[in-house]
C-alpha cells in the first residue's frame, strides 16, 4: 500500500544557509541540542549527511545524490556532464514536478506502484543470475527492505510522469509536421527502432486450498480479538504481521488517500468506516485479505490502517494450473480452437481477456497505449519466454507474478515481431510522430522548468557555483 515519505528535519530549512554543509545529521541535531553557532565548528570529516540544495520547502541531501549515483552505477547509466552537478540538479528538478503534482492533486494507484517495484526487483535479480543472496549481499538489504524503500521512490516517479503528461496534454502533431521533420533530418540521424513484439497471453490463477484461506482468516480474526480486548494495538500487529511491506513499517497506516487509488473492494469498506475504535470485517481484495481501522477522514480522502495477509499458493496447485495450460496449448496447436478463443473464454487476466489475449503497453512518456513492446518493457518472465520464440509459436506453461503481486501461470503466443531497423516514414510513421511529439514535449517541459525556477525559492551550497547546469536561475 502506501509508505510515508522520509521527513526532512525542518530545523535545516529554518537555519541560515551559510555553513549549512557543516550541519551534522544525527541524534543531537534531531533533539535540537546543538547551539546555533556550533554548526560552523564541526569538522568536515564528521559530517554524516548535509543539505546541499533547497527547493521551496524541500531539501536535497548529499545522501540522496549518493543513492542515485549508486543506483545509476548498478544499472549502467551514464550521465552527461559532471555527475556531481547533473545528479543534484536532476533531483531538484524532480522536486519541482512533485511540488506541482501535489498542488494539482495528481495520484497514482498502489497496484501500479507495486508492479513497477516488482519489475525493478526482477531486473536486479536478472543482473545477478537470479540469486537473491547475491542481490541482498550487494545491496546490504533484504528483498523485503528493498521493496519497502522503493515504494515511495516509484510512487514519486509515477507522479512525475503523470505531471509531465499533464503539462503537454494539449500538444499535437500533424502528418505534415512529421513529413517535414523527417525530410529535414540527415539520413545518418534517423532514429533506430529496436525490435518490437506483439504478445498474446492466457493466464490461470492456481486454486488456493479452502484450508489455507481459513487459516488466513483465522489469523485476522485473532488480531481483531486481541486489539478489541486491549491486549495490543493495531499498529503493533501491523508492524509484526502485515504482508504489505509499504505500510507495515508505519503500523499499517496508508496516509490520506483518494478512493481511486485503492482496490475497489478495499475502498468500499475503508470509506464506510466511521468509528476509529472499531475494526472492519475481513475484506478480500486483489492483493489478499485485510482488516482495516479508520484513522481519519478529510474531505474526499481517508486515512486508514490495515493488515494484509496473503494465502500461500501450494506447489501442487501451481503444477495443476501449469498442466491445465499445457493441455490447452496442445489443443490449440492441434486446431481444436484458437488462442484468441482460449484467451476470451478461459483466461483469468481481465486486462487482456476482452482483447483476445493481446497485451497492451502504456508509454510512460506520452501515455499512448500500444500492443507493441520492446523486450525490456515486457514483464520479465514473459520476455524470457518470448525471446526464444518464433512468430505464431505458442509457449509451454510457466509461472509468473502478475501486476497485482499474485502468482499466476501462463502461456503466451508471439503474434508478431519486427526486428530492429532504421526508421522510415512509410513503415514507422508512428515512431517518427512520437519523435516529433517528444521533441515538442521536451521543449514545453524545459520552458516550464525555467519558469518554475523563477517563482520558487531555491538555495544552493556555494560549492556548486562552478557547475554548468542545464537550467539557469538556481542561484538567486
């Protein structure tokens, strides 16, 4: 569900910026025991963290920069220009978008956040040959801790993307614009179109034993009884037992959140709660089973605590689902019915069932929905299977985690593949249109940032005065 954004200690923002780089980030600073004139006397080697940039009422910490640098190094990202200047500026620009997103009440769904987090974990695991132990050793964290820390980061990423799309939603490109741009472009500058695929999918959710569901419900009933009797608090039980890593650390609390960002079944109960002292009946959502406690209501938003428990899918149930799908694949190959019919009538995937199993891809930059995927945009498990297939081929059944975090089994059909090539106006009109649109969007967003910097309070550490920033006006 939702995690609480790490708080920036407000005393940093209240102090004069001169000498701010020497302010220690530690227990004494938190308790306010450091005299106002002592910050300048702290030796540089003793600094644990420091504020290097202030944007409005948000601070950029040195640790934020180092964290982004480490993640970029792990993923092989190359920075244009000096990373010591480029990285903090990028963080500062992102804070401008987040500030505006909050003003415009931009929200993202927890399901989308969870999907992005799982894709990132899968990507990292792929880089270390699927070894959880190697990944945890490299990151100095457990997988659960990685998920917990990434939820806010990925929630912010999605809010930034939505904010950017809102800023450019009125921009359009005509066919004449595309032809003009293409004709004026040197041949050696034509964009390379990576290999793209279209994939159809049939999924089957393994059946969970009724005994397992009853076990989960009994646990939740026990939690309710313990809180009602005053033996413990809801928050304590959430921290210990909730299987929502994003909220467990906050005692199950989600923070003020709109109805649209929640699972419909969960929202229906959460928004009908009236007594903070009472606990809801057990609620089944797409994520599992919950009990919910009201914290507060404010306008069209609600803040609740919840405890999530997920029934465990047995190996036997997974094997049965894989066997059933393999049998369906054999019937399709033998011509008893088509893959499209199987997807429409037999698939559990409601997102693709009404489209004959065809998977859809949403471009995060433009918001455009397409059936074409570059390989890195497919779910990790699907990409592995599709990579070795021929057009028209149907895969063997395999296990995967869907975007709601549930274990499902699937078969896929490679409907089409277009190998990588230089773009042409006849074959790749949409690609060229996206190029022109992206250029105009980039110009609009760049100008928005320039104007935003003029109207927002910013202060930088003097060490950054020699930086060549992409945007002017940071120093005022």
